[in-house]
C-alpha cells in the first residue's frame, strides 16, 4: 500500500515528554482511501510509573473530574506498557510511515520515550514525524462538532484523521 500515514493519539497521566500512558489510539489512512485501519489499547499507568515514566498530580486531578464513562474506558482491560508497545509495533508494521501526533512535543515524543523506557525502537524514523496541531493552525478549516467521546485515544485519533483529510482536500 502506498502513501499510508498514521495518526496517533495518547491519553496520559502527565503532559511531560516522559508521561505515563493510559491508552494508545492510532489510525492508518491514505489521502486516496481515507481511514483503512485502527488500533487501540489501554495501558497500565502503574506499570508505566514502575518503568520511570511520569505521573503528574495535577493531571490525575484533572482526570478525576472527567465523566465516569471516560474514566471507565481508561482503566478497562489495561495491559503492561511493554505488551502495548509490542502490539502497536506489530500493527504499525516494519516500514516507517508519516506519523502524525497532536503537538510537535506531545504524542509522538511521549510514545518515543515510552519505547526507550522498555528498550524498544519506535517503528517510525525521525523524518516521518508530523504534527497535526501545527497544520490545523496554519490551514484554518472549521472543525466538526465533537460527540461525547473526548479523551478516548481512538476516538480522538479518528477525529483528528478526518479533520486532517479535510485540510488536505481528501
């Protein structure tokens, strides 16, 4: 398949570059075909902390104020970070793809640091890092109304992908 891109969204317990991850959502897409595949898993934040990843008191407090259904999704069927990253790498594949995150210093950077924490290599090359937040600020195209599923990593990745495809004229 040619021209495949990946959009990543993470839910985390910190905004630091080495944040503990709660969930990973990702979407494979092409400009021609739109969304072609999805990935989602929830991660054991305590396992992340045991590996040296950061949990911030303010972020934990912020999470505690989110709707009950959001919190339930965040802790359902969690797996250790090493297993989550192994599954993500298998889903991602062996070829580096343009890999989008929301913020030049957030999703991709946090995921890269999680890979380092478990001694794995991230599946994309540095030259394939892309920033959705930057492009949506440069090309101001109205965003669609959001449903109730804010802060679900897969739903956020799907939303960001659909908006990016509109920006890119697909």
